[in-house]
């Protein structure tokens, strides 16, 4: 059968439109499949991320802990810390100068109270340098250190067996708590009792607090009478410059020893106590 030219043209035009529609449908149907195939191929070529082994995780955490220790030790000798230590030395010198004023020599009770207050202030200041005053609990610890540093002198009245100040200051020998070899014995005994009682780790700084409180008291008294190293005897009086140097460096020494013993790590990791000199 033969068609005319116009009819042939219309039929070819329809077939061309159908072909275009069909080809568009084929491309639409093939597009998602090709996309899925391509994405699966890309996923196949991507490297799979593997979790690090436990040993590597432990090494990285240990390295981070060591880095934090190094930074904290650097802060121990920071400019602010050294300035605070210099202020402590200046306070010690000023307090000792005031106690030598002739007006106080005529009032024994006033001189004794001021001397005891100086012991408390030096103990408080020293422990504040060790622990860092960041929270209210840090202030309570510093106040406790000051109280213990002042309470050492109560053994004068115990040894005299009287509340008389004249009897307390005129003892034939030294009072028992002024024995310097007793300081490490008491601190180690306190640490042993804490371990036996299984006290919380938040109390692990208590032996160090006792050490700083008693050591600062003994150093101040050593300027006049020397250290009592029982059973070896009495050491000669400390030169004043040596006393000031020891008093200002004692908080830094205690801070470093706390790091070496692990007391600071326990406080910082388990209880959030950021100890910083």
C-alpha cells in the first residue's frame, strides 16, 4: 500500500517522537541503576577504616598524660608561681622583723599570739602555693594547713603541764612535736591509716598537707634553736638566708614530690582537682 507524501511525513514524525520518548524512558530507568552501580563500585574502591588496636590507644593516652604532667610541672615554675613564692619570703622577713620590736618584748602574750599567727599564715600560704586556690575546698585545705601549723605550739603547754605562758616558754628541753624526725613518721603513719581505712582518693593529699604545715613551723623555729633531729641531737641554728630560701622553695619541692608519688594524678583524674603551683 502506498501513502501520500503528507501522510508518510506525519507517520515518520510520530515514530520519531515515539523513539525520543522511548529513549528518554530508557535513560530514566537506566539512570538509577547506573548510579547504584557506580556508588557500589565507588564503595568497593574506598578503603575501609580500621579501629586502632588497644595497645595503640593506651600508648596515646599515656602520651597525653605525660604531656599534661610536663605542662603542669612547667606551671609549677611559672612567673606567677615564683612571684607568689617571693611574696611568701617577703612576708616571713616582715613578720620576723615585727616580732623583734621592743614594744612586743614587753608583752609576752601579744608576742606569742603574733608568732603563732605568723606560723599559721606561713603554713596557709605554703599549702595554697601547692594546691592552688581554685575552689572553695582548696581554701578549706589551706585554712586547715594554717591551723595545723599553729597547733604545733600547743605541745609547749602539754610538756609544761600548765596553761601558764611563762611555764610553756621556759621549758628545759624541746616539746615533743618539735622533733623534726617525727614529721615524716607522722605523715607516713597517716598515709598507712588512710590505706587501712580505705579512705577515698580525695584524701590522698592529707599527709602532704600535714608535712607542709609541720615543716614550715620547724623551719621558722630552726632560725633560733636549730632542728631537733632525734636521736642524733640538735642541729645548729639555720642562717636566715637559708631559712628564707628553704621556705620559698618548699612548696615547689612538695609539688614535684606529689607528682612523682602519683598523688596529683589521682586528684586531677578522679576528682577534678587541678593542682597547680
